[in-house]
């Protein structure tokens, strides 16, 4: 099954992909049966998209210069040297005829390439049309972050899974020593330990560490201090 092509989300990334395809597709044109018309359309798309982004940059720089000029004229200080903005310089436009939906064309072309009988993963990597694989989480640095809400005066602890199996949770109810409270697969736990006597306050402390394949992974969380009051 052909995967959906990965198109960069930023304009700079789209330009980089267009530029790369424009320079590299000719190498694989024969083996992938990419027509001269397709290659020409890739070039036109890159030329005009690149031109458009250069226009945007030039216009933004010119606008920034005007705003700086205006601020000095309006607000000073008096001793500041007033520099007139440099004229707007427009880069020369391509001589080809532009067309709409350049990225749509590129996306469809990539799908076609990936469906071709001669396509290989090596070609996909060479053309930058294989999505980079996200590295898995570094289990050595995983550290849960505990938060708390309350129900009837009892703490309810919350955390995120972060791709682990469970959380090992410990508590210190004022003894100065942490002891095992629970191991939970769901990302919350209501502590139903009896509250202190009426109208008195106690400090309960909690910490947790992730578990994966029945073993602790990562680092203990920061200790969460929770004030509870008898009711």
C-alpha cells in the first residue's frame, strides 16, 4: 500500500522540497517514467514559488524599514540619526507561465512515483519523499509530572502515559518515608486514605515513576506536596 506523501508544513520546507525534486528527479525520470512535461512543471512550480517567497521577504523587510523610520520620526530620540528606508527591490520574475496548486501537483506526482513498479525506498530517500521517522522516547529520561485535583477533600492525582504501561506511585503521609501506594495503568488515582481529624491540616507527599514491561523506567517525578484538611 502506498503511503500518503509527506509534504513539509512550512513554506520554507515546501520550497526546499520543490528545489530538491527539481534538481534530482531528472536522475530517475527514465526508471520511474516521469515525462518531460512533468519535469518542466516541477521546474515552473519551484521557480514561481521561490519567486513568491522572495517577494514576501523583500516586502516584509521594506515594511519593517518603514515602521522603524516612522518610529524615529514620531518618537525620537532627537539625537538619533534618521535613516531613510532603502528602496524596495523586486527580484526578476520567471519567464514561464505560473499555475495554481503547485503543492497539489507535487503531492499527486509523489503518489504516482511511489506506486511505480520500479520505486524503491532508496529512491524515496534520495528524493526526500519518505517521511523521516520520529525517534522513540528516551526511556532513560522519562519523568512523570504529577498534578492534583480534589474530591470530597481527597486528592486525585493525574499524569500522562507517555507511551508507558503504568505508573508506580508512592506516598509519604508525614512519616518522612515514602511507601508504595499503587501501580496504576490508568492516568489518575484517587487517594481514599482517611483524612486528618476535623479542621486540622496535614501535608501529604507523592512521587511516581513510570513502568514498562513490569520494570521501572526513567526518573522519579518531582515530589508533589498536597495539603489536606479534615472535614
